C-alpha cells in the first residue's frame, strides 16, 4: 500500500514510526522503511492539515481554513472536528469578517493544552483530553499567522510568524516581552531550542539587511532575546530544521533541494557538509533516532537518507503536476503541459450546450530530465522546457532534440517573437540561447543575485528580473535600456498583448510600462498568498494563488470576487479555450495532475464545470535517486 495523495507534512511518533498529512485532509501512519501502515478515513472537509502535532495518544491539527481536528493516534479515527467559527471570539471580529486561508504550521501542546491560531488569527487554547475550548485571546503576533511554536525550553516559549518575527515569552500567561525581526518580511518556518548551547535556532525565507532576497540562512538567538550569530547559505526559502537526539548535529533544508548539516559540538555556527539534490524542493524533514533523515519534498516524494548520504528507502509514490501549458504549434486543438514526466499533450474537443470541452490524453513525451517547470511551444511543433534538474531542452514528438545546462536552478523561460532565440532565468544569471541548436548567444551576470523571471519585450527587447525584484530591460544590442523594481519576488513574467509587462508573484499581479518602468496595474485584493499565474480575457483578469484561490478582477482593477475550496491542490498552469458559439473556458492545471474546467460567464464569473486527472509513468529521475554528499561550500 502507498499514499495516493501528495503528502504535505511529516512528524515523528513516539513509536519510531511517522505520521504524515496529505493534500486531501487525511493522515497516514508510515513505518521506518516508509511503508504505509494505516490511513484515517476520508475527512469531511478535504482540506490539508499543514499544522499538526502529537501528544498523549492524540493527533491534533489545524487545517488551512482554521478548523481544528483530533484523531486517536492508534486507530487514526477522528474524534473531534470543530469549525473555526466555533473557535472565535466574535466580539473581536469585524462586521461580516470571514476566516482567512493560511498555510501555517504553528501548533503546540503544553501542560495538556493545545495552542494555535483560528481562521481569524486569534490564539485558541483547547483542552487536549476533552478537546473543549478553554480560551480565545489575541495572538502575540497580532493579525499575522503564527508559523511555528517551540515549547522545548523549560521556562521560555518561542513563536515565529509569517512576517519575519520571533517572539519569546510564555504561552500560559500570554506575555511575550521579547520580539525580534529576523527576516525581511517573510516566513520564519522553524524555531528550535538548542539544549547544548541554551539558545534558539531560527531559519529564514528571504534573509535580512543587504543580503535580503539574495541569500538567507540560520540565526541563533539567546534566551535573553539577543541575536547571537547569523550564517547565510541558501538562495531560496528554508523550510525545516532538525536536531539530533544529542543536539550536536543540526540539519536544515528547503527550496534549494539539498540538506545542509551543521556541527553543533561548539557554539560557533559551522556548516559541515551538504547532501542532495533531491527530486524537488524539500518541504519537511524529521531525523530518526539513528540520525537518518526522512525527507519530504514538495511534490510528495518521501525519502529516507542515511547520515552518510546513502538512500535507504523511498515511499512508493508517483508525483504529477501540470506545471505550465502552451498550445501545440502544429495543432491548434492540442495543449502541451509541462509535467513531472516531461510533456503531456491533451486534445481539446469543443462540447455544445454549455458543457466543458473534452480533454483526451494524446501522448506523453518522456524527456528523462526530471520534471519540467516551464514550457514554450513553437509554431512548427515541439517546444522548449526547463527542468528541475537544471536542463534547458528542445523537444519534439520523438523526444529531446538538444539540451543545455547553464548551472544551478532554473526558474523561467521565454521565446523571442520570431522564435529564433530563448531567454532563461537561473540562479547563476540570465542566458540567451539559439532555439535552433541551443548555442549560447549571450550571458548576463547579476552579481550574487539569482534571476527568477524573464520575458521578451517588443520585437527585440529582453527583460530579466531578480529574486529581489530588480529588473532590467535590454535593447536589441543587449545594452541596458532601463532598470526598475517590480516589487516583491516575481514568479512568472511575459509581455501582454498591449505591450505591457505582466509579472506574477508575491503581493499579486502587476503590469508595467516597459518604456519607463511605471506600474500601471496592480491586482491583489483578497489574494491570501503568492499569485502563481494569470489570464486576461474579455476585460477580466483571472488569478490563481498558492492558497488554491481563483480570483477575478476587472482589467481596470476592480476586484469582483474569489473562489476557494474548488481547486484540489496548488494551481500552476492556465489555458484559455475559446469555443465556437461564445462558450469560453478557463482550464486550470496543478499538483496531482488535475485540470479544472471553468465556464466564463459574460459578467466574468467562472463556473466550475468539472475536473479531470491525468497521470503518466514513473517520473523520470525518480527511479534512480542519487543523493550526493559533499563538503559544505
């Protein structure tokens, strides 16, 4: 047996086994060899529990809507489920206030009491034994969600939030006299107590000071609330931090896809080695009593790795995601999706009478390069992809035509209007290649800043944007024409039909005039997390976010509404299907291999018409996972 939904969190159980939660709201008991032992029944609300812990024979959790649940740790049967509205202090709510979607992990049990945020960011206190409500009070972090709670120090509790703050104090009394800002304005995913040196370790998402959005790492803080040391080593979010049982070995991991190991035998922060790469970004991790690492990647793959870097076990799971999409150049009725297997072609057939178009799996081009993050289709057929393994590749129906490896992680891809050139955004810089044979035409250095997005502008211009949002426009000779800031980090970038530059990412959707860098439009209202992708159609703007929202705006900026609870998992790819007769549809693809169909009404309202799931064979690059061990850089 194996888990069929993507795993989201994993914790260690007192028995030495592991408990994992999945994207559909179920929990699973997994043994030390990563075999599935048992699963909970289907949850009444299929919403994932990122916030989960174990204590005294109970599993307790908070889903991303703020609802609370308790399970029997032996049977995994749910004993209680409490809607977030029943956990709120209504006297402190705004009129008609709705709970906020939040992917947070802040939950703890102390002295028989459970502490976490409800959906209104108030601090809830429940009795563990009865699951009765004891108290609802203002959160130490205000309206900002609590990201982690550490109760391992004998007298001092530590909390982190999603805006880079650390709080030291006492959960019982609610007094937190020490507040430290340790990150620019992003998640502090973990705070852990260091029993060897009587201090706290905190991991960063973006970093702080001059290095913010360039590099980030770990910060140690004394129990008196003073910063001790800071060591930067990562180019992306750090998601997890674990100590060995004796506290002398510390491991951290995140979106760079590797594990960083620290020697904690002395008080000086010392990186000892790095091992990876893993199949995807590392989202969670626990250490076994023997010092092995159980590593959960964001694609749901679960791997057991020995302290020497050897792979000991893998859970039987095949990841799938519809990462990106383009219309097939030689067949206007076929969509080509970038997936975990390569490129998946779906034939799109129009359906009369208000029915969603029919999607039929036509072919899969397995490239053998790991999952494909972006795809740009070409008018003569085939296309170009970038992969997690660091390859740029051109493909056709028969497979790979050529590959190129710039070095480091790749983030974005764009093709020139005449399809002769392609641009690549990478941690190592910006690149321009020949579409014909992959030859390097230009390389662009940005110091130590990773480049996260790129686009062509007009017929000859080229745009690159860094993780920090610094953006340059290059002219046809590739000389600097303009530089400006796009604000927050960009995820995707392209030229709109009116010539403006569109960026997705933190904060929302932005449009810029590339002649002077002026921001002309900003779509962000009610978007609770990173805006992943967007489609413009008939005067409306359709946005999908990391919280699985589908937001709708008028193109001039007016917010019309947001749909929540329909998309099965993180959305990624968007495609517009214009059918004869005026029934236009928005297709949304995402994690798990789903494609949701929405009819677009004349007033802009998206009406959900159905969901299909598509899968392929074993993901290329997964069967022979090779975790390399090397000295810390």
